C-alpha cells in the first residue's frame, strides 16, 4: 500500500509505538496491518524479543491517531497494558506498505 503521503505535508506525522502486554501470539501484527491499511497509513509492526510489539506508523494526523487509539486495545485476544509513544521525524517511507515483520 502506498499512502501517497509526502514528507513535506504539514498534516503528515510519524509515530513510533511500543506496545506492552499480551501482544504476541494473538494476531496483533496482522490485525494492526488491516487497521492501518484501512486508515490509509504506512509503516510496519514487529515483535520484539522482550515480548512487546513495535510499530512505526506514518500518515495524516487524524488517521495516525485512529490507528494509535486502536493499539491501546488491539485485537480480541490481546491484553494491552501499555503503549509508549514518540513522534519521529519524517523520513521517506514512500512506496513502503504497512508490513508485519518478525523481531530478531
């Protein structure tokens, strides 16, 4: 998916989220991908070795806020206990799809 977002667009934001709780093995990354694509955002999600899921999310501010709000509950079987979030400078994500990645 290419969201068509330009890094010079003042309404485009990028957020990095670290989601804690029971978030691995419950379909979090796959459902995140569906939600993020439906919202028109770009980025990826991956499992971390410490049990968290890391998300990098870029798009229109309102769409990013919608997906970030979803991350606070996640899919049906997830138990989210915390979401650490940070704004990130916009780099070039053009042409990247919302992907689910496996952690190292």
